[in-house]
C-alpha cells in the first residue's frame, strides 16, 4: 500500500498553497495574493515524526464554473477528492464562512471521505472565536491553523494521522525525472496527458494555463518516470506580471531537479528565437535533452521531410547537435513510444562512466591529430578522470590550463563524443594545471650558465 493521500480543498485564496508549502517543507506551490493562482493538482510528501503521507494541493474550488477554464480547475479538484484518503477543507478565519464554503461542504459530504476543517489565518488566540461558526459545516474536528506562521500545523497532522490508514509498504521509486519544457502553447500539457491517457494536467487554448511545475508519477512500458509539466517560458523582457515571473522561476527550478528535459517545439512554427533561449537554459543546467517536434499531424503529408526539420533544428540550435529529435502528436497519440525510447537512451548515456585509461588514450590521440601550443609550449595531457555524471564531467590535468581557446575545448569535447557517444548530454571539461616540479641543483647550475 502507498502512503495515504491528503487533498487540500477550499475556495480561492484561503491559503491552500501556503498550507501545502508548510506541510511539504519547501516552496513547491506558487503563492500570490490573487485568487486562482493554483490550477493543477500538485503532489508532495509530508513527514510527521515517523508517519508519512502524500499531500495534494488543488485550485480554488467553484461548484458552478462560469468558464471552460474554471470548469477545468473544478475537474482537477474533483479528481483529487476522488483519490484522497482524507480531505483537509481550508476556510478563512478572517472573512468567516461564505455561501461558497457551504456549497463546497455539501460536495465534500457526498464524497464519503473523512474531512478535517482547517480554519486558516488564525495568527493569535483571540481569533479562535472564528472556529465556533465552522462547526455548522458538519465536520469534525475543526482546527485553528496559521499556514504562514506554522501555528497549529502539528495538531492538524496529528488529527490526520489518527483518521487515515498507516503505511503498509514503502512506495516504489519515482524513476527517471523528466521535465517537459518549452514556450507557451506548444502542447506541453497535452503531450503529458497523452502519455498518461487521461487529463492529468489542465489544458486550455489560453497561453500560460500551466503555472506551477506539476509532478506526475508514470509507469510506461513497465518503467517508472516522474513527469514534470512546467509553465511556458517566455523571454524575460516579455514577462511583465509578477505571477508569470514566479511561474518562469518555478519552471527553471524544475530543470535543476530533473534528469532529462524534453524540449517541445511547434511543428507549424519551426524553431523560434525563444526555443533557442529555452534550449540554452537546459544546456546550462547540464540536463540530458530530447527535442520533441509536436503537432506533427498538422503538417500536410509530403510538404516537408523529417530530415529537413532535424537539419533546421541543428542549424538554429548548433549547441544542441548532441540532442536526438523525435516527432509527436499529442492529439493523435503518435510518436510517444519513440519519445520514451529517446528519454531512456539519453538517461543511460548521461549515467555511463569511462575508465581513465580509455579516456586518456582518446584525449592524447586528439592532441596528436591537432597539436596546439601557447608561448611555444605544446599542450600535454598528463591525466584524465571521469569525475561526475549527468552531465558527464571530466577533469584533465594539463600543462596549459587556462590558456586553451574555447574552440579547442570544443574540439576536445567533440573528440570525446565521437569516441564514447554521450548522446543527448552536454559534456563538461575541467582543466587543472600540472604542478611544476622543483629543479634539481644540477639543473639550476646549468640554467645559470
């Protein structure tokens, strides 16, 4: 049995995401002083003494949506309620109960799951008077908390632990962490949903629908993955709203914690300048990378060849020549197996290690083919070690550390790639200067003559 699931539910702007962040112990969910920031379900792990649970953050629940987007958020909340073992119903002590709170309570009563009422924003004992009216919701216990300051959170977790089943077995590993990145509206969330086979992530024609980085465990062809759907990354000069800036920061942080990045580009638009910016973020982060040309079903058959598209990608993104390219259609569910073939391939390539003897031989052969010198001194590679993976990183002890032109460093990288592969991964070289040996007395006397 997996960890019990706690779903945080409530109307917009009552502090659900602040409570989620407090429970998981880090800033996983966006928090802002406007309603409707959270739209998808976000998952995290809460640890209380020796007890663990999976906690789910949800968007502001509105029983009677007035738009397709709000209806999508409601659908996500209902999914979270269905899969939960316990519901934490968050209300706002400062505003008191509202008609919307009463409507949400009616929906929760139909779920037949145990419900805890967390009366949030109770920052002092004098505010606990707000608890009395919350009992009319029909749930017990009713607990005062301050998610922002941590007040009452331990008592909330103690009550939750008493109401849900204990962990009977350790959960399976999360598998390869795959971040789906790209500019807005290229079909990232649709691609994630196509892989999962259901609408895990909210999809809407409005650009920027996804704001948080949404984590979803996945088993595909008997292999486990953790898919991270991210907000569309725009150029910094075009990110004006503070909320969207936060979303971009979260997307970039997702690059730091993933193992493989899937860069989604639009087949109809081709490679844009913003695609190049995003690809650069992934390269700088050292992530293994696969390029997915999505919406390939919209390209008329015979109009353009795949090889021509691959050539255009490498021409516009020459620093990504190491990354494989595949073609997908989220709508038609085409190319998904090929995509995950490439994800598995680049993950394996990023993790492999090279023995020092093989590494040194390849580098010395490269120097022999193309000698280089500085101040009349020829480059010599004394030793080489494979010091890290993801990205593959090599430490070279040379006599000209700090004096090699970047073009020659690129030549050495290409020599390593030609010999060992490392498909899909950037390669890092660390140059360390060989310590000069002290001269003997005889050598010093010769130098004086």
